[in-house]
C-alpha cells in the first residue's frame, strides 16, 4: 500500500505543478536556459544558411539516484552537424558530465553519437572515469537485501565504435575497441565479497575487439517520437591484449517509438535490452540489475549475474504550449546464469511516473524527474538530464 500511496501523491503533485505552469510560454526560465547556451559558429551560420547553428549547452547539475544520493556538478552537451550536412543528417550529440555526490563519489562521463555528412558514417561510444562505491548483495537472482555491504573502486572505460552505412539508409556495420579497467578496489574485511571472492572481485582489466551493428531510424536522438533503434555488439576479450581475463560479451539494445496522437504528440516508447557473457568473466563485466535508465526503482546492482534480460514501456505526454510533460512507465526483467533459470514466476517488475521539463525546445532535451518502484523494491527517486532511453 505504501508504494501505491507514494505513486498517488507524486501523480497529484506533478499534475498540480503542470496546472500552474502549463500556460506559461516565454518566462524568465527561457532566459536562464539561453544564458547557459553558446553558439560556437553563430556568426558563420548567420552568413551561410546552409550551416547548422551548433549549440554548446552548459549548466550546473543537481542529480539524484539511490546509488549516489544527491550529486552536484557541471554538464555540457555539444549539439552540431558537420559542414555540408542538411536536414537529412540528424544532430550529433557529444555530452560530458562531471559530478560529485554526497557519498564521496565522482564520475566523468560521455556517451556520444556523431553522424558525418549525409549519415555515411556513425561514430558512437562511451568514456567513463569514476570513483564509485557500489553496494554488493551477492551474486544471483535471489540474494537477500540484508546482505548489503559497500565496496569501493576506481574505473576507467573507453569504448569507441566506428560504423559505416550499408545496404539501406539506417543500417550501419562496423566495430571498435573496448578497454575497461577496475582498480584500487577496497572491500570489507571478512565480508560477503571477501568471503565469496568471485572472479575479478579485487580488480580486473578487460581489453578486446567488438563487432557492432546499428539500425537507427529515430527522428530525434535525444527524445524520439518515432522510429527504431537497435544496437548490437559482440566483444571478444583476451589476455594477449593486456587483459586479465578471457571471455566474450554480447549486448543488444532494442527500442521502438510510436506517436500515438499527432495532435497531442503523445508517444509510446518501448525498449528491450540483453547482456550475455561466456568464459572467465570478471565481476566488473557481470550484468547489473536496476539503474536510472531501465528497471527504475531498483538500486543499480541489486541483483548481479552473468546474464540479464529486461524490457520496459513508457507513455510520454507533452502538455500543449508548455515546456512540461508527464510520463508513466512499466517494466520487467531478471538476471540468470543459465537460460533454464529464466522463469516467468520469478520475473521482477517495476513501474513509476515522472515529470519532464524541456530545456531545449528545438532539440527536445528534457530534464527528468522520475519515481520508480517494483514488486521487490519500495521505490526510489531519480533526477537527470535527457530521457531514460
């Protein structure tokens, strides 16, 4: 009952806020947003109508998730197109965030997607450097919440992928490298992690090549209203390249966006993800169940295993003549070591609602505030920039 009471209260608050602010069009908030927006090629774009006016959006960040508590930092998004790109080329997105949290964590992150002229090539990938204490409950789908203990480590991840368009407009094939190092690990003496000692519990280095395929027909990278997105990677990791373990890692991320009503611009968004490993897999490469993006409501890493499947659906509504919007989401998933362990009766559910504020109207960049809960979670709050998927 507590979960449903919290959901009811949050829905009421979100609708009340929107009723007060939905009729506002141009306010002081617009001026604040514009104050933090810079246009590197503004003068050139004013003289040449074929150039895209690039945007460098910077802002102080207030961030919250159950894993980090309250965080503060600086965020930036560079939105641009190469010279010679027209409407047929989607806007490239290069974000960079630096955050420090009340739990003495810090992380620097960028997950980028860059389109060349006429989208002949796509460069995508991730960069991460962090000191990020994590909660550990053990490995498996049925670990106890009372097992909770904290361990600390540093992580450096670099994963550039280059893909070329082939066969059709939205299909890209290619590959890249992935380097993932976890080091300076500190664990609780005689604790659960120290007792179990899973492979790579005290640090690891994963170095390997990835084969990649991407199908991306979304109309907007930051906040799609229609189209498909499928990212598939197959990575091979070996000690001969400087890694500490030999294994392979397969991942997929499938999304579909459907505009329900052209008049109201309501959107239904679907996502399914998979994470599958095989071989001598270190702890740092195990699938983590729960996050601010999928299975919201569960602490990231509440369940840890070699494999994971999860899916979610989200209803998105933008209120007319307002920067504000509302979402409701529902998801399901689980972790497992073997396919035979994946049973319908054990599936974990999540559900929740959220409020949106559109920071950039042209690029549809939102600030999001979400509340998620589940059948095995009392619920958690999330505050971040851009949609969950």
